[in-house]
C-alpha cells in the first residue's frame, strides 16, 4: 500500500491512505507483525504556488498509542517496541532506518519510507514534521483475520483481571480472539466433550489471542504466578500470538469452578481438539489446562 502525504511549506497538511477494518475499529493500514512493509511517500508543497518544494528537510518518528490491543502495561517510553522505518533511498536519510530518522527530499522532491511492523500488535502513529508544518499518519500492527470467539452457552470466560490476576491485558473479553477455522475447531471439540459428559454444562476457556494478535506477554509485572521474572514484550505466550490456540481449564481448576464451570479431562479434551483440526505435536497438557493449537507455531513470527 502507498500513502502519499503532503507536507506544505506553511501549515496546510493532508494525509491519504488505504483502510483495513478489524472488528469494531478501523486502522489505515493494519501491518502484519514483522511481515510485509507499508510504503509511504512524503512531499513538501508550497501552498501558495502548489508546486513541490525541493530540498525539504523533515523528521519522521514512529510511536505507539498506549493502551491499545489490550496492552495495559508499560513502559510507554522509548523502550516500548514499535515499528521501524527504512528509507527507500538510503542516502536521503540519517540514519537510513530506525524508529526515528531525519530525511531530505533533495532534488528528488519526495521521500519514501517502508514501515515494517514490530512483533507487538498495537495502534501506532508516524509523526512527520518540517520547519513549516507536521502531519500524523495512523496505522496499526496486527492481523486482519481474528474474530471475537465466545459462546457463553457452553463456555465460562476465565483468565483476565475479572477472574484471575492482572497480567496487563484487562478483563477476559480481551483474551479470546481466534482465526475462523481455529474457533470452529475449538467449538466443536467443546460440544463433543459436553455431549460425552452430560453431568456438566459448561467448561472454562482461557487465553486465545489479543484483539490484533501479536505479542501476548503475560509477565509485565512482578509477583505474577508462574512468571520467574518481569519480561514485558517477551511473549511467554508465543503460541497465542496468531489466534490459533486456546487454553481450557482442567479438572480441579478452582478459578473455573468459582465462576460456574467444570474442568475437563485434559488428555481427552486434547484428543477432541486434534479430531477437529488441532496439531497433535503442539497441543499439550500444561498441567492445569489443555492447550489446543490449531496451526504450526513455527509458521508465524514471534
């Protein structure tokens, strides 16, 4: 995709871009984590003559919009991961790539940059300025094929701040996004399990993926059970980055029973997931829950 952004010599600013929609929010565009790049072209226009202004210096910087994609934790400073830019023509920029660069249109009259998404799904902005004006171009990092996946008639939501500990991603509504095929597989595995166990009416589903996908980091704070160290943005939940995995609470889960659900026999539930498309190699017993993985986690970046 190409975005032509005009930076006038005085104050008038215009940004034009394409649009991708993900559920309830629209970003322009949605860049895959560490995937395809998004090319932007920047120009300086003299608003009085309407002509391109040559040898126009500008500064470009990528920043993250905090608290997007359910990342309700810091830090929000320069250590926060974000997308990077690379100049199409390296000798027009110093440095030629990074999260902040200085460029000049020189005799070419334009400056092109390729934006490559980081591994963190989030909304971002590219702020471009010269001595005469500035413009902000909005975009986001994430996947466009994730859908909200909840069936309260058979599932109890657990795992967010409303049922568990604060892992920095809000309530249970934010941790259950999946690709369509993965969601269908989990649903039918659940239905078959309940038919085979008429003594229970609901099971408990936990982590799937965040709304945009990308890093599902659950150790951003100290004192979180199961986190030996504070590792924000390290994605100990890497297998949940793509929206093709889900966790289902096992028998004996207090969190599950406290909220009206029943734990499953882990090995049996995994077998039912595999029968509906999960990969047996990557669907595992994680001691207190079944982890059903509906794709090979080696095929996406994390």
